[in-house]
C-alpha cells in the first residue's frame, strides 16, 4: 500500500478533481459483489462514497463485509449514477478490521435497535441526530456566553426534592445514609445568582419516571438558567431568544442532517419570535373548543399539550398555571394568588413542553408557608430558606430539556432517538 498518500475525509473527495489519486479510510456501509466488479460504499464521519473495484483489484475487496474497516486507494471519477456525482475507481484496498455478520440487517424493530445501540450509533440516522445534537449543545453555551451568563456546576448527589418526591432516585451513600440523584440544579443556581447574577448550567437530571411515554427519560440533559432581578416576562423573553438562537444555528450548520432525517426546514424557519403567549385559562378555553374539558386546577398532560399546539405554527408559552400543579417554589401572581408566575414553553407539531420556568418565591415567610402547604418540611430546605434571609431579590429561571429540544428540532418520533444511549424506565443497557 502507498502509505505516503494521506487519507482524506470522504466529504473532501467530492471536491477533488477527476483523476486525482486519493486515499480514504472508513467502514463498509454497503457491499455488492457482481463477479467482475465489487462495489463498496464506504462511510466515515463526514459522508459516504462508492468505490468500484474491477478485475485483479476486486480480489481483496471481496473479503470485506458490512462494517469492516478499510483503507482504500483509488482515482476520483465522475459518475452520474453515483450518489454525489463522484465515485472512486479502486486501485488497492487494505482490510483493517474485519467484520462478519453485522447484526443489524433488514429487520430493524425499535426494541432491537435499542438493544444494539452501541452498533446502531453508526447509522446515518443516528449520525445525523448526533450532529444536530452537537450543534444544539454548542448553541446553548454560545447563547449564554454571548449574553453575560456564567457557566456553573451543581452537585448530582442531593438531599431534598426540587420537583416533588415521587420521582427521586435514592442512592446509598458512602456513610450508609440515603441521598438522591438530582432532578434539577435549580436551587443551586438560585444560590449562585447572589454571587454571579446570571448563571446557567447544562447537566444531567434524573427522574424515576413511572410513565412510559415518547418524551420521558430517567436520565436527561437539563439546561437551566437563573437570573437575579428578572420577572416572568423577562425570563420568557430569554427563553424565546435562546430557542430561536439554537434553531438558527441548526439551520445554518445542519441542513444536510435535517434533510436526511426528512425534516421540513420551513417548519423550523417559521419559529421566529415573538412566540405565542396564552394563559392557562385561555389554554382551557381552547381545549374546550376542541371538545376536551379540563377542570380548572388540573394539569395539562401530553395529550392536552398535543391538541393545544395544533393551533400554533411556532412555540407557544402557557403562563400562569394554578398553584397546585406547579412545584412549591413558584411565586403567586400578586394580582391573582391562585395562579403562579410560571410558564411552560410548548413546541409545535405535537411535541409539547420543552421548557418549564418562572418567577421564584423570594419572601421567607411566603416560602415557608408554601413548603408547608405542599406537605413538605421546612427543615429539609434549610439552606434554600437561607437564600431568603440574606439579601433576597426577585429572580426567575427555567429548565430546558435538551433531549426534548433535539427531538423537536430534528423531527424525531421518540425521545430515545434524540440521544445515543437513552435511559428509560425499562432500559439501562447498553
Ligand atoms: O418542568 P421541569 O420539571 O422543571 C424543572 O425541573 C425546573 N426546576 C427547571 C428550572 O426552572 N430550573 O423540567 C424542565 C424541563 C421540562 O420542560 C422538560 O423539557 C425536561 O426538563 N424534562 C424531561 N426531559 C426528559 N425526560 C424527563 N423525564 C423529563 N422531565 C423534565
Ligand atoms: Mg414541567
């Protein structure tokens, strides 16, 4: 083999002049032996290209199978029938890592593909999703860093519930005591605004979700922000700007991936702010016009959200949820104490909630009475209560489910398709 010839990314081959001698390395995506000719489609992280071996050269190529790793040398040739208009006329091939009977063949049921996720991550679908996900994470960081936020980190081991006790994951700690995996970094972010004012974090959150739905993971990536002095309106504005920033970045950087996933770009292009804003009460009215009656005070579930977002061609905020359906830390609307200064952001096309947030109770006595009202013990929240004792300020924040956001932006059917190794009620392998 001509070791001096440096291998190139497959995407670069399409830029090469006809007749150039090139080397690539990658994995065999498809393999066809027609006797006198052997066709290999080789893939790497940048794309796929067809390599054709004829006569003598075909002998080595005949030894490969799907997903074998190979080093190939050949000349670039234009061919109208080849995907991308170019192919490689193979001259030499080295089999680097053999592969036999790659388990993923025609039968590709959802459960099976989850069992072999460690191999399915090589698929074009997963590759496209992961490239979009990469852009989403980068854009989240980009937005906050460009807008004066500090990145902070909160612990994963905690001692008290943020989002209600039902979904806590207990962990036996080193000293034998029981601690829990975090459901949200919110309370730590609240502590940190007293130092840095505008903070954000992107970290896993854990919830022992009993519900088997298309949008629940037991371990998900949570992007949370908290801002001193901010009101509900201020924080909705931040959420809206953030989402549009992320969507624009994906539209700029991932056109190919979106198309390969069959995503209609117009559906994202039209998500330009301002987003719609409706109150919980208005949401109930809309639902009742659609024949679904929800009792005032009940939460909106996935089904109701799906129906609701049918009415909107871009994301919609639902604000001012009743006190009892939102966690204890939500501040009541002074004009209407039975509702909270809270808002969920629902994504269009049936996706529903991707962000939850709002204004926090900042008064000590009010927070203590809320904790009690929710049947919780103030002593479990001692340090959190301290934040209201020393220079309390009005503040607001939110949490965005990154996996749900990727699911929506990439147009995926199921949240487990939005990350490489999903953890759900029934799955912690591979
Ligand atoms: O609405 P949630 O429960 O809000 C909080 O945790 C707040 N403490 C956040 C904050 O204000 N800092 O969760 C926030 C978002 C949801 O809108 C959803 O997108 C996502 O986190 N999420 C999940 N994603 C996947 N699987 C789950 N089980 C999720 N639970 C929440
Ligand atoms: Mg929520």
